């Protein structure tokens, strides 16, 4: 924004030019009332702050990058929306690095923070996207927050759920309905979230006194097509399951499509449970019973932890575990012999 532009905004909002500058560069230190007056004046004028010029003065880009494995996945979209909302309130822009699980792309996006193109990283991966030398401390790493797939590195800020307990919750629901032959369609088995959900599945069966049958496990990749393919394989068993626990809602959508193709009624002939509670799940036919992940809270916590690092504020908890709940809807029903 030009100097005359700042003066005009100051006149319209009834504050000093210095207050306008503070509102643009450090909105968190300005009162809500003042910030709203300044932003309203900026909108009235039609001015856009010159972020490039600000970055030269502050040595900050004013942007962060979110590195995700698949931008088309509705689960990721829900978290990204929340990250962007929280970032915008703090004056940051969000760049999206859609890697399609390509390690070279992950490193490319991570390198942006080293070159000063972005100030920090929010990562959806179990692998740190740059080499770390032995003895490296957290203070020597770029500002980074990890989510959804845990990193086995001490002190890196992480926002997670308990996937073992969440899977047990889903399977226990099916057991409570009388199901004993429960199939499972996994996600990518190189992902900790998937291995943890499989652990939870097995624990629920064990605690209910139900023998584990490896024939009832079929691997998918968290996407719709894999759910349809895997469910079709389960239906081809000599003794198919009466219920299916899907490791994501996308998998569940595919599974329900396969069941429809085979004229199997949900839940009368087969119960289905998903995982994530993305926005489409409540509108399926029938509505999908699923483990609700708090997508908004995941995004908010990720961005708030990153902001604390960017602004050199104390961090009370570097590991945040958020609660989940089971949303019981129409896709699950009692076992019918």
C-alpha cells in the first residue's frame, strides 16, 4: 500500500497511520474494534496491502505452505479450509503443495521455506521433508507442524487423533449390533493411521472374544475406487462378512457402490461404517455411520501451533490429541441371520 493510501485509510478509520501499519503487519496486537475499523476503511478504499514490500522490511513472506498428499480428498479439503480461515485472521496467505505422494514434490515444497518463499510448513506426512543431521535440535528446524500421520521425531509440533481407540469405537458399534463376521478395508498400509486402525480393529475383536480372520481384511488406498474393488473381493468370499469397517469415508462410498451393484441392501443385509465424517457422509443413501474427525479443530490447532513458532511465542503442548466421536446414522443396523 502506498504512503498516501495508508494516510487515507487512517483518515477514514480515525486512527493514526502507524496503527494502520500495525493492523496490516501484526493484527494480533491491535484491538478487535480498531482492527475492524481499519479493515472496513481498506475495503471502502479498495486498496490491497503490498505484501512484497512488507516482506522486504520484515524478512518474512507472509505465507505458509500446506503439504498434502491429495488435494482432491474431501478429508484434506475440510482441514485446509480451517487452516486458511485461521491464517487469514493472522494476516497470512496459504499455499497448497499437492504432492500426489511424490517424494520429490514433497521436498520441492519444503524447500520453499529454506529459500524464504514461505515462512513455515504444515505437513500431512509421516516423513520429514528434508534431511536432518544427527544432533539437530527443534530450534534448528524451520517452523513446522505435522498432522494426521505421526512423525517419529521428538518435539516437532503435531496435531493427531487416537486412531487405535477410534477404530475400536467403530468396530465395537458393529459388535453391539450383533455382528461377528466383520470385514475391514484398510487405507495405505505404509501409513501409520492405517496400521493403527487395523490394530484397533483387532483389539475390538479380541476383547469381544471374536477370532481374527485375515480373509476379512482387504487393502485399499483411502480412495473411492479401492473401496469398491475391495468390497467386491469381500463379497466373493465363501462366507462374506455381515458388516464392513472402512478406514475412510471415501472407501465406504466405494464399498456402498459395490453393494448396490450386487443388490445388497444397506443396512438390512450389510452394515457399513466409515471414518472421517466428511461433508458428503450425512447425505449418502443411507446416511453413513462414521467416525467423526474434528476437521475444523485440526486445522485451527495446526495453524495456531505454527503461528506460535512464527511469532516466537511459548508453546505449552507440542503434541495435541483431539477427541473423536461416532456418528451413528442409517448405514448400520442389527445383524440379521
